[in-house]
C-alpha cells in the first residue's frame, strides 16, 4: 500500500512532464521530451537506469541497439489489490487485506535526439512454482481477461464472477457470502487495473528522471 501511495505522489508531481500518454487494453505508451540530449546520451542514461533497476535474473534485456535507438526489456510487475478472501473470512487474522499479483511485461523504448517513447505492455499473468499447482487454465485465462487498463469488460466480469460463484457453491459457501464476493469482484479488479496504470507510469517517470537529471560527469 505504501508503494502505491508513493507511486501516486510521484505521478502527480511529474505527470505534467509527459507529452502524451496513450492507453490500450494491455499497453501504455508515453512520449517524453529530453531537450538538449542526443540519442546517444539518452540511450546511455536509460541503460544505466536498467542496470540499477533490473538487477534480477528474471528481468532480461531482449534487445539493445544504440545505433537504432531501440531497447526492449522483459520483467515482472507486482501489483497490489484488495484480497477478496477477506470478505469470506473477515475474522481470520492470517488473511491479509491486500494481495499481490505478478504480471509479465515487456517495455520497448525508442530513442531519438531530444525525445524518447516508452511502450509498456502487459503480456500475461505470471505463474510461479507456488501457484502453478492450483492455477487451472480457465482461471489463468479469466485473470488475463480481467486485466484491462481501460477497465474490466462486462463479459470478462460476468465470466469471472460466475466461475467464482460456482466454485464457492461447490465448497458449500452460503448465498449471502457468495453475493458479497460477487459485489466485491468489480471493485477489486478496478483497483488492480488502476494500481497497474500507476505502477507503469511511475516506471516511465523514473526513466524520464534518469534521462533528464543533471549529472556532474567529472564528479
């Protein structure tokens, strides 16, 4: 939660510097000015940012072409959202109020003199060894369908809530609790998608800050 709040504050303070944002269902594009910076300088600054921020083996540079001014990264997002299990078991202290979802992403950066573009794409739901055992293919597909930067569609919401209701009913959960879960599903995904956009923009603005900040090369 603290990271989300911090991301919002950074976003509010810096978003005016972004020349343009384009939002698609699974991608966000930002175009940033870097007046007085050559393509080589921008490329160097971004690579330094990558070295600092993508130091995990799970985050890999797929392409780095300084001459063409293109960089492609793959990595993993961690996005917070309300834990719907808390509705079913409100008195269980072991159940956290907030859950974390992991998502695979690709970041494409295109560089020119004085400007650069970031295309940040969500690829799919990240499945680690801890979750692979109980993540059925239909759950994975429904989760991916509900991740939408423009808001969850009615069709995706209906499929998700009906599937969840069916399984809770099989587990002998009463209708009153099941209805509460249904009511909470859309707000849960709305918050997840909102937090995801904040996460993506915060990353873009961090890159912008690395490019435009003044450094003393001679230190």
